[in-house]
C-alpha cells in the first residue's frame, strides 16, 4: 500500500490482493477500431471484478473528445500483453506531466483510439476499458467531479446499478474559467479546442442563412432557434475510436465553423480515418482527441455538409454540457443496442439518468431526428 493515500486504495485496486499460489485466471482482450492496437490482460478470477472509475478532468476530456475517460487501474504485477507484433503508437505528454511516463497518453496513430498509460509513481498500468468487449470491472468511483463546471456526466449518473459513485476530488479539481467569445459580427461564438491546441475553431449560433436553408435548418434545436441539436452516441465504432463508453455530439454545418473546416477535415493537426464506407473520422494527430465525423448521410452537397463535433473539446463558460448552446436529445440516445452487448449496467443507468435530468430541468426528454 506504500505511497497510495488510504482513500485512493480502491481507485488503484490495491485492495485486490493477488495470492502467490497458482490460481485460476481469466484473459480479456482489447483492441482499437483499426486493430493496430491489440492487447490482453490476464487477471486472477479471485479478485474479479476490478474497481473501475470515470475521470472527467480536463486532460481526459480534451484528449478523448468525450465527457470523461473510463479506466481500470490494473493491480501491481499485471500488465497489458501486446498481441499483434509491431504497434504504431503516438505518445502525448500532457502539460504539467512528470518524469518516467506520468501524464503521458498513448493512442493509435492510425485511428486515434487511446489504450491507456503507465503511472510510474504507483508502478501500475491504467487501461481504457472501453476497448474491451467483455467487462471485468464494476464502476464505483468518479474522479474530478468539479472539473466539468456543471456536473458533466455525473449529473446523469447518480448511481450505476444500486451503487452511488464515490467522488474523488483533489486541490486541482476546479472548473476552468472560459469567457464568452464573439465573432467579427458581434455575435457569440463557442470555442472548440483539443488538449494540445492543435485543433481549434469556433461554433456560431444558427444564422439566418441556416434557418432559411431547407436542409440545414433541420439541425437547429426544435425548441430554441439559437441552439443546435446534441445527442449521446453508444455505437461500437465510436466506442473503439474514442476509447469511451459513449460520445456526446453536437451537429453543426461545416461551412459555419470559423475558420471554415475544409471538406477533407484537415484543419490544424487533424488526421483522418475512414471508419466505414459512410463515415470519415477526424482526430488530433498530436493528442488523440476525437473531433469530427463527416457522414455521407449528412452531406447532400459539399455546401450543405453537417459535421458531428465531439462535445468533450468544447469550452463553454457554463460547463461541459454546453446547455446554452444545445438541446439534448435525452429521450432517445443513439445505438443503445451496441452498448447493451458491452456494459448494460452502465448503459441503463446513463440512459435513465439523462432522461430524468432533462425532465426535471426542462420538463421534457426530447426525441428528434439527428440523421
């Protein structure tokens, strides 16, 4: 237990004692979307399930493009076994990181999926559990609850199963102070920026031109003409690319972004990856943040392309959920069938929590088209 504060012992699974005698084990496999990253972890059955946690610190949000990362600290003595030979990984060293690997984030150079990192101060591996197909964990902690500024995902997750999440906070668990930005026209803008700053642009309010366009106007909030539509996406592709259990998206016309994002999505440090015949993904090639989806389903012409923008990189002054800018489709998250096969307990808790939050706060849980 040396070096780990008592309150963090469950976080790092230090209460999971591995007996020296030979015992039954179980092996769990993980991979990214493109299969460049493939690894397994082998764990004694006697210590399963391991404790898992959600971290909503700014580094996790801005490097994943999501509302947090989903982690398990592997007990000391257990490490990933890389199973596909050569691996092409990019390493991002976050601001303020320390020696020996502390603060580093490793992700696939091809598709952008984060796989985890090694923490030298505790000599343990931290893995992104969203890349595994079979769960070996149980969520019971939430780290950096103040960082999102508005509760973030914790607003929707009072419990998972029958357990309340234990909140872990430290001195630097504070919400960033972002100010409202304005464009040359004097209108408000919402800043979007990944962790390293290599991808940065702003989102405007829906303009008169958008409101008058027969195609683009369907992406404006049905309840507030100054907001865009937003939704939660639980599809398997998003999970294996963002390394998160779900991705929160805002839908905005590409031509409306400032500076305008080119048709090939390559603004700043963006790298692209075709996740299917329909979808091209954009992620930061330096820090790994999920940023865009360009879908043929939302591109009737080059002038009318609508992009998915990952909400984890937004810098809304009111908080991570950007409620002054979006209306959430809380009545019907997307692709829940995929998540039921992965982590049904988490899915049920989030779907119900999101719906209840929306009804309690806005009197409704909207269900509108996002395709």
